[in-house]
C-alpha cells in the first residue's frame, strides 16, 4: 500500500524507466511498421524489432515488480494501491501527467477518476 507521498516518491524514482518505456514503445512501433511493409528503416530491421520488443517486455516486468500496477501501455497508465478515508483506491498516473494527481476507487476503475486535491 502506498500513501500519496510514497507513491509520488516512487513515481519520481521510476521516471527514467517510464521515459525509456515510451521511447522503446515508439521504436518498436516504427520498426514493426517498416518490417511489415518490407521497408528499410534507420533503426534497423527484424533483429532490432525483436530486441526492442524484448526490451519493452523487460521494462514492463521491471515496472510490475516495483509494486505498481501497469494498467495500460499506450498511453502508459500506472496505479498505486492505496486507501483514502478507509476506502481502497488506486492512485493513478497517466502518461503525460507531470505528477501523481488523480485517484479512483478500486471498484470503479478509470471512469471514477478524481483529482487528489479535491
């Protein structure tokens, strides 16, 4: 279980890893498109695609092992199990968010997302 403070600290620690996930995800998508069309690409070909896919899987495994829940990869969506006023919630970070600023009840999911400062 995370507090808002410990989740924010964990998010700061994970930031380099999250940035790499975004880059590797984009590289893999570009390589896959080029390989599928049989086109040359500056990033390489099939071996580089396989390497990018393996690295992407490794990064996601590392994230999952860190205690956060990976709920989506495009865009990247992370949940940090927590409690607010005795209610199980998930502190929610979405790719593009500067900080951890949202939560939703564990039983409602993303549709129940609310700002933490409320």
